[in-house]
């Protein structure tokens, strides 16, 4: 719920007010235990593996522009890319509507592309399905 008007000048107006949701408080311990059980290094290695898998596939198309530096000290599992001659927003919409693959369009004065963010539970098959869908889109156009 919003802070009352008399708190407009008080930084504490941004504190949570009202009923706090129980789910995050109850789940955080399990989430931290899961993260520590996997180990941050193994988790990061897995996410980079998934990222590199689709990046290498799309590099073979000859039209990939990668906005993410793949050097291990400079990136993790998330990457942003564009494809020559392809509107990122149209590709994002196509991936969602035709394949139920969720990616995010990034539109900034220096970057107009698509961000791909695999998760710990993302499978190799799902990454391959994403790369397949993008390759088909490039070959066949919007109706792929």
C-alpha cells in the first residue's frame, strides 16, 4: 500500500508498508541452500555453457552481432545479440507467439537487440530449440 502523503519528504516512505508476503520469506532459505549446494562456480559454468551453446550456433549464421563480451571475467550466462536485417522486437514477438520462448528486447541508443537469460533449470534441449527457432526465422522470415 502506498505511503501516506505526510511521508512525501521522508525516505522511509519507500519501506514496505502493510502485510508482507510470506512466500519469499519462507522460500529464501531453501533458495540459498540450493544455490550453495550447486556451488556458485558450477552454477556460473553451467550458465556460460548454455549461453555459449546458442551463441556458437548463431555465429554460424554469419549475421550475429553480439553485445556481450564472452570473456569469463566480463560476463556470466546472460547475453544480448542482434541479427543483421532482423528487427529484434519482431523476433521477440515471433519467438513467444510461435514457440513460447521468452526473451527480452533491449532498446537503448547504443544497443538494439535481444537479451537471452538461461536459468539453472534451462535444459540443453531448450537452448537448442531456441537456436533452431532463430535459424528457421532467418531462413524463412517472419512466418517461420
